[in-house]
């Protein structure tokens, strides 16, 4: 079997990896459910694109959509933001860079 295919078989999928990290950090089961749900909605909102191909612009678009079309409360939008920040940290993107830029554009 070619080397890249072997690596794919042993790596958990993105949402499974999110669940594993949340559980390893002893987050609440409700936090796990909420974060996975928001990350899933983010991915579906952008046509099932992988988050590694998306950046600040896509995050701002999703949060704006929640506020305008979804008519969600500020606390709900904040929860979605924190789920996406968690995903960014999982990918190794510095938190400070993302948080400041998102807050300026939102």
C-alpha cells in the first residue's frame, strides 16, 4: 500500500480528533457536543470544505451569517466563535492572531 494511504488509515478524522482532544482536556460532555456541532455547522456552511483550507474570511462570514440570518443571540455567536478558536488552536494557528482579527471584522 502506498505510504500516504497508510497514514490516512491511522489518523482519526477531524471531528473525531476534536472529540479526543476535548476529552483529554476533561471538558464537559456538553461542551464537546456544542463545539463539535458548531464546527460541523461551519464546515457545512462552507460546502463541506476542510477547515485547513479556510481562514479568517470564512470564520467572519459564518459568524456574520449566524447574527444576520440565524438571528442568534450574542452569547450563541460567542459560543460558535470559541468552538472555531478551539479548532484553530488544534490546527496550530496562534490564538491571539485569530481572536484580534475576528473581533475587528465582526
